[in-house]
C-alpha cells in the first residue's frame, strides 16, 4: 500500500501547457485571447522581480480584461492543452487518491480542468465575470511566491499530513511546496533546481501512477 493519500498538481506548465505564452500559463493564454498580450507581457516584466507585489500584478493584469467577453477568451483556452499522459494518469489515480489543483493561475481554467478530469478540488486566483464579461476585478487566492501557505491550508482542510501528499510542479515557485511534500515530482521542469530537489522527474504523466503507488508507507 502506498504511503500517499493525496496528489496535488500545479496547473500552468504542469497539467496544462499553453505554448507560445510565458510560462505556458493560463494568464498568458487569457491575455492573448483577449487581445491584450503585449500589455500583459509588459506588466509581467515589471512585476516578476517584485515578489511582494504579486497581488498588485494580479489586479493590474485583471484590469486589462475589463469588458472583454468570456466567450472570446474561452475559444483560446478550451479544451485545455493537457501535458502528455495527463488523462491517462488521472484515470489510473482517480478513486484511489484525493486529487486536486493548487495554482497561482486562473480559476476559470483550473475549474474547467477539475471538472473535465473529475478532480476533487481546485484552488486558483479568481477573475470576476458578470453577464458573460470580465469586470476587471480579481481576487488573489494563491500568490505566485506564497504557495506554501496555501498548501498548508489545504492540508488542514483535508486533514492531511505533508508526508502523505505527492506534489507535482514545474517551476521554482513550486519548490517551497515540494520541500514539504512526502513525494515531490517535477513534470517537464523549467529550472535545474527542481531536478536537483525532486524525488522524480517525468516528461509523460503516464509514468506518475507507478511512482505514487510505489511510495512506501511511513
């Protein structure tokens, strides 16, 4: 029996890979679909070095979308471009482990993926939509550099210990969570530091279930 009880996935660049935008992210894909890609890239360049200003970046990025129809953006987002082997892996893990998303990406993508794959939960940042249009308002729920705090809150909510969780991510902002998790897996990692830290590195998610099933009990 595996010592893992839950599998928590990063979203952008991990479960889904929006090619042609920065970090393969839902933020970038939404901006591109809304026709504000250049302005969004300029904001990203301004705020990415400022780790303490992430909520401010979210607010300003969301403001670029004010009045844009969701339908216009959704055509560029869905179906979500899953990484290789994702559907296969989830099918083999579902009903045996608690499965969910923890992402500093956007909830409209995280929730779509949750429902499409049949995951148990998804936590990501919120973009407000009223009457089918973005309002320009947002709520930061998972800071880019604050995922550890959000992860700990999820552990408490689901009565889990860190050692019983497998976390799967792709970039340096996932490292604080990977340091806590019992099993850390880097999926198509974007930085050598993840390769050095993680228990396993995968390119195809089809390899993930065997790694989780083999994890020994505490």
